[in-house]
C-alpha cells in the first residue's frame, strides 16, 4: 500500500539509506557512494531495493541519477553522429546522398511501435517519464506495484532509445567503410573522437598527475558508463567484477552496446547487427585502431582508440585495456565471450602485450 501521509517520510528516513548519493569534488559531479563491488550493481536494482525498503526519497533520487547515467551516453552519441556526418560532408559526400542514408537507417532502426528512429522526441519523452516517476514516488502518489511498473517502463524506454543510438553509430561507420574503404574508419574516428577524448580523458594524463591518483576516477566512470549501457542478458546494467593484486577486471555479458548488437537483441527478437537486414560491418583486415584483429565490429573499435591507443600516444599508458569478443567466432554459438575492461593499479602492472597488440611498445619509463 502507499505509505500513510505524515508517517515519517516527509522529514527523511530514520534508518541508514539503502544507497547514498553524494557530491564528489574529485570527479566534479554527483556519484553513488559505496565499494567497487557495490558499484557493479545496477542503479535499477538499487532503485528497486529502496522501494522495497520504503525509502521513497532515496528511490526518487536514484531515478534522477539513472537519468544522469543515461545522459552520458545520449550526449556522447549526439556529438558522435554530428561528427561522423560532418566528416562525411568534408570528404565529399553530398547532402542528398547523406540524407538518403540517414533516412534509410532511421527506417531500419524503427522503434517497436513502428515510428522511425528520431532520438530527440524520445529523449524529451524519457525526461518527462522519469520526472513523473520520481515526482510520484516522492509525493506518495504511487502504490509500490505502480512504482515498480513505472521503473520497468522507464528502463525499457531508455533501452529502446539507447540501442538505436548504438545501431546508428554502427550504420554510419559501415557507410564510411563502404564509401571510402575500411581503413577510412580509423581516420574518421580520429577526427571525430579526439576532441571528445581531450575533454573526457584529460584527467588521466600522467604528464599532469601520477597514474595511481586517477585510478579511482577511472574505475568509477567505467562503472557509471557501463551501467548506463544496460549491460547483461536482462539489460539491467549489471557488471561482473574481479579484483586481483594488480588490477580490476570488469566483465559485460554482453555489453549493452556493441556486444548486444553482435549477439542480437533477445528482447526484441532481432538478429545480429552483422546480418541482414542490418549488415553492419566488422573488420575484415587488421588495423591498429581495432587491436590488429579481424572480426571487431566497427562500433566496438572506438574502445581501442578511446581506452588505449590515444592515451598511449599522448602520455604512454592506456586508460583501460579492452578485450572485445570477435564476430562471429566469439559472439555466436554455445560459448559466448563477454567483453572485459581491465584497469591496472599501476603503469608497471600493464603487460607488454597490451601495447604490442596496438602495434606499439611499452615505454621504458612504464616498466
């Protein structure tokens, strides 16, 4: 039943909050407090936990925070799409040809209700949906079952928007490869992503601060981003974490972006994005922007540049070492490989192989 008005919820919870949100001066934003093991738990699960405990204000604030996580992906994808299309124009693709390809992709990536993919109206609707849910929870206006149903609907709305954002990146990158050759993807990524990297990855620059001082920030933002991608088979945002003496290993089974695309969408019943009707590309040749591996989906290849190669070129050490599943050997069949991100606790712990697969050598200063 809905908690009785005046029963103690107005002045806050008496018991310890199930989850604490706090401001981080080190990161410069609101974060979820807790151990690394707790960070591997999805925010959706934390909202459900707060609802079960009757901590309505905690649940409402976590709904707000769920949208903070989502906005990172949404904003990044907006910037990247604009960048990919600008790169195509700068390389001679006419407006008519580009508009035709974008229209084709929007029809291909239609929402389950049949509407073509148009992200901005859906993002605005998602904001209204989240605001209404949080408002209803904190205002004692929702029965517990209604609050949980609202949360399921919010997560599903974000999943639908998020997954089509991802597929749009894959579709545009495939268009780049077919128009200019696969090697052009590396050039395109460089032009589009480097301004983003200079902003988001500047705090990890070891020329400005020691590697060990940024490890906590690195870990937190990795968890936050992958929760927003709704990793896991049920698309809740769950992450597996194993700590070793020298590193943390985060596993996504599957990752909610490229991994979901390669395996296919179990929720919507659609196949691998490398198969018809999508036919989104994977590397057919070896490239230093895709770990010199064949079978890396074009979208997943961005992790090579963002997590590793660009940082090694700039200051000599990767931010996160990524081991993506290769298509189709590791994304189909009975044995499906999860994607992993490894964050080492020191530069010295990063193995030589992490550099060699990029076509580089580990700097002597990092040994």
